[in-house]
């Protein structure tokens, strides 16, 4: 076989493998995977204990909300369990103990699904309900039903940010590449911080209705960013690495706007929510970076093993990025 023939055979095999990987990624990680299913609810509480739940934004989801004891359905509402896909708006009459009871959501997925709740009227507050913390209480034991003070709990937003990274393979791929392609830990942590800050800027702008690019384009560019991250060189200056990472963050922030918009727009403290969300992102990023750095340090004890480990991470992340590019483009053009 001639050299040209051998090259053609290799190219054909690589193309077949890429097609298979792209099909797998398309089914497991479709376009819109950044778009967290988030349902925003508005709760109006009257001074007489009447509670009205209405949907503010977000897709119809298979989430059920169980009213606490002491809250009885009224009007067209028939049961104490509200199916958010078909039973909204829902009305309840709650006693004082019912107002202080816990509303419990069921059906929230363990991965990146949330219920954003905002209460107004005789009691005010915002809550982010996740599978890990599926309940909220309209009135605390120390509050009066007629009070008007608003509370902000940062922990749910931090948890949502941490979940965003922990369950986002594309995000983890960027983190891994920034570490393995850096000459040291500091050269990885500073760009990671730039990535997070840029992510916060574009996510905030997109949530307020001012995206810097269409979400579908951002989805494709997220995949491209993974491929480009494999080309980072350890010899690059810290400033250049940070600028590159921040550019990636700008794109990733836009891609996640559909999932985070209800969380940011329907709370009384959107800036605090945005900051808490990205604090959760940064915590998981730093933890992942430290774990990779420790693994690389341990690999230094065996000659050549650390370099092989770095090369393996780059190869796997690059293959995933290429497959994701095919998957996103296929989804953009309606190819199945």
C-alpha cells in the first residue's frame, strides 16, 4: 500500500470513530445541556393567610409541591399537592402554623434542576429549591406574618453553582486543561479566577436580557473552547493565559443563561445570588484544580509518568471537545 493509501485509511478510521463519538455525545449531551430546567414561582401571601402560587418563568417541569399541614386548598385547587405543570395558579388558605410549615418539592432531578421561589405580600423572601434541599418555609418562627423584611440565603445559590461545575463535563474539561497545561498551580488558579469572573459578567448580562451572542452560538463555541484549551502552552505568560481563560468564561456564561435567568431575575437580591452562585463555582474549580495538582505531583515520583498523564488528559479532553463540536453543530442544523 502506498503512503497516500495508508494516510487515507487512517483518516477514514478516525472519521468513523469521530462520528460514533459524536453520536454518543449528541444523545448524552444535547444542545442546550447548559440550560438548567429552572421553574420560577411567585407566591402572594395575604394578611388573612391566603397563599397564591403562580409561575413566573421557566419551562413546564414535572415538579410537585406539597403544601404543609394547616394549608387547605381553595377555589379550583383540589389537593394539597400541586403539579407545577398543570395546577398553577394554585390557591390555599393557611393557618398560622401552616404559614410556618415547610413546602416540599418532589421531582427535582439530582443534576442541575432548580425551583426559584419569590414570595411577596404579607411575607417576603426568595428561595432556591434544589434536590439536595427540596423545601422552603414562607414564615420563620421568629417572623410575623405581617412583616415585610426580606431574607437572603446564600447557601442554595452556592450549592447551585457547585452543582453546575460538578455535573458539567465541558466545564470540568476546561478546568483540567488549565491545570495540566500550566507550569504550576498558581498559573492555573489565576486563569480559573478570570474564567469565573468573566462567566459572571456574561451570565448576569444574559439573564437581564442583554446577551453578547445567541445562546446556540455560545453552545457551539463552548465546545470549540475545549479544543482551543488543549493548545495552551506552559511557556505562555500568566497574563495571556488569564486573558484566554476569561475569553472562554465569557462564552460559557452566555451558554448557561437559560438555566440561571429565573434564579437571578426573580429574587430580591440578584447581585448577591449571582455572587453566591459563582462562589460555588470557584470552590469546586479550586478543589478540582488542587486534586489534579496533587495527582500530578504524585506522578512525578515515576519517571515520565507525569508527562504521560498530562498527555492523556489533553488527548481525552480534546477528543471530547471535537465530538462535542460535531454534536452541537448537528443539533444546530437539525441533524439526528
